């Protein structure tokens, strides 16, 4: 049985990622309907994720974990603040005032914001004279346009479920709709998208210095737990709001912690390292489609004509993915002789990677597996 190609692994990982996170939208909405605290719930969710990621990091990365430095701790603190604390905080307040489909749809601006940030930081180059460079820009514009359609245009109902899988507890639908502040929800979700884009892009350069992925995410979660606890302890003084009082709340907490956080964080950092930040963000339209279907079936949300705008986001996303892997035109290997004092290693190969006559990467002393991974990354 032949092994799964590396590129296929990334695509499979992102499909699992987006499917799991689409379910996260619906589960968090269900938890909010149960009346959970919007400050305490993210804290418990992050604790669950940390309790899974930290042991994995300790046992799996003992040998490859770099020595900790103050600069790393500062960066992990900031990544935890931007990527988890503010990200989830904006998200849950935005979702509370909108819907799972709307929240997922607004996240489709993440590829455009990530692309802009990566280009400004020099992580991603915009090749205006190449077809794939133009395709990335056009695909981003079309994807954002589809996001605006599903966000701003509701349209007539094209599907109204007669039966929902989960009954609405506590709140009646009419009261719930009246209590929503749509403008506040939109602003919070925009803040969520900005934080998520920053998190995806900023992970890439730090991963080159600190390649232990589980430890990377665990430190970010650790600082996020501290930040969430400080915020929750200050603003949520009612101890009753800290209690998990039903099986539904416990189920929602376990799903969001294990799947929506731990699994998603692990897959995201794996794909960012091997495929780049744009590879992660380009798959978001798939999540919107799945979230819309799940929200309609599970929570009885109406599916509106404007929701079809997500279809215009999927093709440009996969077009960007395919253009991201344009072929290497030339690979050059230079051999430098090591000092005579070296007994066992007489030569250090220097591999230079070229695309369209321009050097795009370089690596030294690569073993077979590292060379294979790098060749795949640029193929």
C-alpha cells in the first residue's frame, strides 16, 4: 500500500479542520442558548484544550523542543492574547448577537486579510506579472465579494426546516431575535476575523525558530488560560455563572475544547508550517457551507437566498490553493567542502531552489526526509 502523498495529507487535514470547526459554530450557539457565561465558557474551553495539548507536547517533543527564551515567552503571550483570548472573546460575543451561518460567513474575509498581512510582512509575494499571482488577487476579491453577499443580503427564504434536531431551550426564538444587537455582533466578528488573520500569519515566522508544534500551541493556550481567568474573575462575580449545570453544557464544553480548540489548533499549526498561512485561510469557505447546513438542520435556522453567496467563495479558494503550488523550474545543489577537522562529515550540501529564474529558498545539510519535504513544499 503506497503512502499518502504529503500534499494530500494537507488537504485531508484542512477538510477535517473545517468540518470540526463548522460544528463548533453550531455547538457554541447551542451553549449560548442554554445560558452559559460568555466569559467563563471560553476559559473552560481553553482549559480543556490545554489539558490535552500539554501532555502531548511533553511526551512527544522532549528531544526536539528548543530551549526557552524570554523572547519566546513574550511572543507566546502575545499569540495567546491575539489568537485565543481576543479571538474567542470577539467571536462568542459576535455569535451571541448573530447566527452560526453569519459568523462563519464573515470569517471568509480571513483569506483576504491574511493575504494582505503576509504580503506586507514579506511572507507572501504578489507576482503581478504571473498568472498565478493575478489569480490569487482575483480569487481573494471574488471570495470577499461572496462573503459580502451572504453577510449583507439576506433575501427570501429558500428552505425552512419543519423539524430541528435540537430543541431551543430557555429562550423563545422571538425573544432571542429581539435581544440581538446585529451591529455589535458584526463589529465583534470583524474583530474576531482580524485577530484570527494575525494569528495565522504571525505563527509562520515563529515556527521557524520554535518548530515544536505541540509545545508552541500549549504555551499559547497556557497564557490564554491566565488571561481568560483574569478577565472572567474581574467581570463575572456571580459564582452561579461559573457552574456547569446540565449535560448539554458539559457536552458543548467538551466538543469546543477537544475539537474546536485542541484539534483545530494542532491541525492549523501543522498546516501553517508545511503549507503556509494562506493554505489554511483558503479553506474557510468550505466551513461556511457546512456550518449553514448544520445550523439549518440542528438549530432550525432558515436558509436564505443570500446564503448561496458562499458558492462563489469556494472555487476562488481552491484556485488559490492550486496556484500556490506552481512548479519549480530549476533546482541547484552546490557542494561545499567542510574543514579537514571533520572526520565523519566531509561535505555539506547546499540546496538552492529556483522558480522562474528567481531563488525562492535555500537549505543546508539536508537529510533525505527534510529535502523531500522542502521539494514538495515548492513543487
